[in-house]
C-alpha cells in the first residue's frame, strides 16, 4: 500500500520561543539544504561573499574593512550555510571559522572544499568559543532572522570578539514584513501591520513548528544591537543593481527598484 504524501505545512502567525524556533529551523535547513544549494549555488558561488539577494559583494562593500586588512584576522561566520563567505575570507588571508545550526548545510561546505575551512555545528545563541577568540564576525542572512532572542545572540557574539572587533550582519529589511512575500506586482501593496512582531510560523498537522522567522522593526534591531553591547556605526540598505535580473523568493528587480529588501547592520565592540 502506498504511503500518503505528507501534507504541506500550514503558514500562520503565532508565538514561537527560543527552543521551538531553534529546533524547527535546524530541521528545515537539514531537509532543504540540498534544494537551496541547487537553486542558489550558482548565484552564491563557491567562494563569494554576498550580503543578500541584491548581490552586494563584500569585495566592493568592504563592510568588514578593506580586503588587504583582513589578512591574518580571525573571523567567525555565523549561519554560514555552505561557507561561501568563509571561503572568500580565507582567500584574502583571513582565518575564518564557519558555524551553522544545520548539519546538512555544513556537509555541503565539505563537499565544496573538503574541509579546508574549519566548520562548527552549533546554535548561534550558545557559541562554543572562549571570550575574545575572534577579530571579526559576520552573518549574511544567517541566524538573526530566525532566532526568538536576538539580544542573546548579539551578547554572545560580543563575548567572543576582541575589543574593537566588528560584527556585520544582514537580515530581511523589516519593511518587507508589511508586504506579501511575492516578487511580482502583488507584492507591492501593504497587507499587514509593520508593527506586528508576531513570528511567521509554518507548522505540521500536529501544530509543531517546522519553520520560524521572527520580525523586528528597524528600531527593534537598533535597540537589540545596543542591548547586545555594540555600537552601531552604519546601516546599509542595498539598492537593486541593473545587472541582477534574477528573482529570489520575494526579492525581484521589480520590488527591489521600489522598496529595500535587505538591511545590513555594521556594529563595533567597545
């Protein structure tokens, strides 16, 4: 007898705490890592540092500093996926460590470089490193959009950085939460309150979360950075470039020419 096809998860808005969010997103990324790397691997490259779907490249943005200044620096990449950013950092002479919650994502990192970049499987809210272990930290859409307690993550990143260290992270631009997650014209009309912080949750038939994403306003994100101990030195909102004709989920040239899709927070440790 043929097994019934699993039903599609139900999309809803409801509360989801630290443990539920972490468990759901670890499972989601383990299940979807293969598809994600097939779909986006060409755009991301094997050793390219891209901050988001717009295609802003660190080689041009220099948000971590000039490439020549990265040589010899120890760098923690949080939510590294297949460690593309870490591989670019290593090519600049830095000493990166790629951390991710998903075992399957890190297997793709091994597939690409055979273990050339050190990999760590761990939760961003409980970094397994000693105080002051790194000069820099970065996260391109990793961890921060998916955690229920971003201040906990920021405080731990602060702890493992050395004084004067920089942490740069990108997330979905908070304004996007007011619009449908659609790349076409239907994604250009406000459909929800920007101020509704209720998490987006996909859950199975039993009501268990299988994917969780948390919304913070711009003001929330700034206050989180400060509560984590950092000084915010820049907030970058990349414009959609003419060369980028691809769609990535709800990101597209149409929407990108009108509203921001990514927010990048540049933070420094005292």
